[in-house]
């Protein structure tokens, strides 16, 4: 049985202002995630099909408020709600937000490869 508290996992900065604590449990990544109000992840998704994240996510938004844009519709998730975010989304953080999230590791790593490259390019580093 795998289990961990937030502080048991190492911090991993994915993009400026967006940090998480991740562990891969048998092909499923658990993440304790934090993003600040006003962060729009859309530009970090450039290079993915349709500029959208294609990983599914299941989780609980512990606090905050996020907007999920699927292109043909939008959904809002507020603190205290459990959620499923289907593939093909972009997320904006309307408030400082903290979540516990579960995502298939292979899908997540494909997305993060592009996100890290875009973050490095935006910071003036090697892409």
C-alpha cells in the first residue's frame, strides 16, 4: 500500500509559480499541487495538440477556484469539490489553489515535457 503526506514528497517546480509534490505509484502519479491566483497555464501548453492538456486528472480541490476550458465549454471547480478533468483542457487559476490530484504517469510526463520546455524558453534558457 502506498501512502504519503504532502511534506513527505519532494517539491518539483513545473513552471514559475506552479509547484507540486509528486510520487509515481504503479503508473499513477499522485500530486499535491499549488498554483497562484491569475496563473493561466495556456501558454505552457503550446506544442501539445490543440494547445491543450490531454491527460485526465482526478482530484480534490482543497482550496481555491479554477476555470477549466474545454474549447466548447467551461467548467468551474471550487475549494472542497472532488473533480474529474477530462483530456483536452486548459486551466486558469482564479484564486490561489491547492489540490490533491491523480493522473496516469505516462500521460502526465508527455504534458510536462512540453511544459518544462516552454517554461525554459520563457525564462531565456535552452528549450
